[in-house]
C-alpha cells in the first residue's frame, strides 16, 4: 500500500514568493503572454503548481478568498489555512480573490462593487485552464500589449470572452484575471480588450 503524496508549500518561501510575485507583475504589465512559473511545490488536487504558488504568494490573513466549486474541498481549505491564513468567504462580493476552474461559470459583475476612485480595491480572479497554448487565438489590445498578441487558452467556457468584453467596458471598475495552467500564468488586467 502506498501513501498519497503530501501537499507542500514553497520550499524557499522568501525567494520563491519573490520570483512568483515578479512573474505576476510581468504578466499583468504585458497581458496575454504566458509566462513560465517554476514552483517547487506539491499542491493539493486539483490545484496546479502555478495556482498553488499564486495562492501562497498573494494570500495572507488580510485577504478574503472565494473558492469555486471545483476547489472547495477539505484538502485545499486546510492547505490554504496552514500556508497562508487566508479568510474564506462564500460570496463573490466579499472576495478580494477567487480561484475557479475555466469550466465553471464566472460572473464578473458579482464581485465587489468598486468606487471608481478606488479601483485598486477590486477583486482578482485566478482561473485554472487546461492550457495557455493550443486553443483558438484571441487577439488582444490595450495598455502593455505590443502589436498583435494572440492568447490561445484552452479550457475557457464559450461565453467567457463576451463576459470579458463587458468587464473591460466597465473600466475603471471590473476585475483582473490571472489564467494559469500546469506550467504558466497569463495576466488579463481589466484594461485589456479583444481586438
């Protein structure tokens, strides 16, 4: 009989979280471009390594988190409590962050209503997808997008891009999104639009 692998946090929390944070900043500054994320981590199922690394870098006891149905299980709750102390909430309008799966319905308008004077207080939604490559290309434009950037994510629902258009149209309100697969992340700040 074999024992299941134990989930682990970052083996070098200071340096690894700094590297993850730099990758997030680069990803949001240059939207639509997948960026490799190396994380020496064994995440609880079904978190991918990059999603777990994002959680352990961005979440702490001052942050509220909504887990999508795919991720709302005892193993992930315990993992997040142990490694980050994040406060879990049950409604999108209470969440600083959300972690969801690309197959789950995402209602961007349900997240925290933001005063246009304080857009930095909006929510960030982390969406785990099958892959950030190999899908139907979506051409993006906006601040930080140089030339034609085609995002080829697989595993987003068909209505995602229509909802994204509505989210971007509400700027400076709206949410920011980080897409993640098993190797990389890709930023979609609310200023990014489809061409």
